[in-house]
């Protein structure tokens, strides 16, 4: 005779509920050196008000004590008497009047991944000063299908980066990545793809619907390495740490294949115009910015000889935040060391630090501002002050305390429900805000010069 077991799932569910309910009343427990997270079974139906100053993180004032000037913290702050943006604004003046190129390197983490923020900043600057194309493109990308400013496909590559072990025979590009062809065979110029390949196609948007020229960047090579671009064969036989090949368009699509029989680093390509503003997006997910010194100083300098950056933007801090950290002076020290390193690599380039945007976390069923945000923001601003750089508080531009919650809960939403990252609408708003603040400073500069 078969026993009726229909009630067993209900018994299991009820027993599990009772166990979790009992655990929810226990205080956080440490086992084998690890603190277990509390069980918050009833948090959704019994929300509790939580204040950020009760979460165990030391507070830090946002306004620097050394800087006594009363300012609008949503504006760009210039910490140099002769203008921390002198080169950049001078280049913009020249670009607006003649056939000249102004180039920006925008370094950041997942907050700018997929060309978020930078695609909107780029579009506005190009509308005003001219130029076209998306600038630097990596060979492979985990967000290629997410990006809207270019169509990007690829295959047959070994990707190395800050995040994995790099063979001694290879070196990282300033993006934090390098791309190594993994397939060796004779190139068939009639085939769509051979071995290691990459394709970039223009999109139907103003200034992005064609590429005036394509620049290929690569490392040390020899005469045994070759490639094709849209059927054009070319050798890769330069011995320098940073090398470049330029292909003239216009191109609506670029298909490159590589036949390499010896070690070589392919760093990426730039899809750009000869004049106007070029904005290169160097996003790296999970990066706090402190790993930038892993790239050889000589590579930074060599690449800048050909790319000649007028402005470097550094937007980091999000990945320094940790639930276990109670203070972040270590990050200030590391960020300062990194910034000094970048300044030695680009001695004639202006630097603008974008302070951390707002971020929320969930505590006892409710979202509150992460108390680490203001502390890291203040530390970044301190470094900008000490190093006489320009500084823009994204946190204040977003609206200050609680702004990430408001952006994520707005209709339509401006941020994702992780209460950490922007969506395309929010990124467009930030890109526009950044542009407006830059142009405000630029107009002040024009008045004085």
C-alpha cells in the first residue's frame, strides 16, 4: 500500500520557515573567522528606519578644510591658480576655430561600461566642436552587445587584463587589457573571418554612421606577423613598445583578421576623425583605479606621443567600498599614489577627477545611502586639492544624499534596481550634466583669456 505523501512538501516548507524565523532573531554570528549575514525574513513586512550613521562607517566631511571658499559643489572645482584645465580649454579653442583635434581619455569602472556617460558627453562635444567616431575600441568586450555607439563582434582571441595573470612575454595597454591572436593560419582575403578577427560597424546615429579613419594599436612584433583590414594586407613588423597603423576611410564597417606566428599584443583600434573632439572610453569592471600602475610607464608615455591627450578623466571609487571596511584612508593613500604616477606619465595633460556618485544599500528591508560614499568622495576631493587637479562631485550633481534611491525609483527609472549603476537614461542625464559643467568652466576661461 502506498502512503499518501502529498502533505510532506507543506511540512518541509513550514519547518524551513520556522528555522529561518528563529535565525532572524539571532545576532550576527562569527564562525571560523567569518561573520555570517543576519537572516531578515520579515524585513519586507516590518521595515525599520535606518540611519547611515549607525552602520559602523566613520563619517568624513565632504568639504575640504583647507579649501575655505564657498562653492557650489555640483560645479567643477579648479584647484590650480592658472587653471587645471588650461591645456584642455586651449585645445578646445583651437578646435573650434581650425582643423584641430582635442582628445580625452576617460578612465573608469563599470559606471561607464558600454560607453555609458561617455557616449553622451562625446556627442555633445562633437556637436559643438566637430569630430566623429567612437574613439578607442577594445578588440574583445564583455559588453559588446550592450553598447549602442558601435556594433562590435569578434572571435579567436586570448584576452589578458588587470584581472588575470599576464604572461611575461606580453604587456597591458593603458586600457588594462591586451588581446593576443590565438589562431595561426594562412589568411584568405576572400573569407569573411580568418582565425582571430574583429568587426566594428557604424550605427545609424549622427557622427557615428561612418569612420573617417581607423588606427590600429599594437605592441612589439616582427616580420612573421600579418593582418588584413577590409581585404587590405599589412605587415606587423615594428619593434617599439607601442605601434600604430592608420587606414583611411570613410568606412561603414571594419573587418580585421590577424595571422600571427610569434608573440604580439594587439591593443585595440580607434575609429575617429582627423579633427574635432575624440573621447576614448577606458572602462574596467571592478577596478578601483589603484591598478593603473600595473601598466608600464613607458607604454603610457609612448601611447601619449601618438594620441596626445589634452584631458584625462578619472572616475573611480565605487569598487573601493566594502561592507567590512570602517575607514578608507588606505584608499586615499593609494589613489594619491596612482594619481602621482599618472601625472608623471602624462606631464602635459590636464586631469579631472570625477568624485564618486551616490550609492545605496539595503539594510533591514529598506534602502539607505551607503555611508562609505561621502567618505570616499571627501578623500578623492582631498587628493584633487593636494595635486592641484580639477574635481567634479558626481554625488552632488546627482542631487546629494539619497539621490541614487530617487533615480532608481523614478518613473521612468534613471538607475538600475541594484541602486548602484545608472541605466542609459540616467547616463544620458549625467553625460549632459558633465558637459554643461565643462562648458560653464570653458566659458569662464574664454572670458578670462
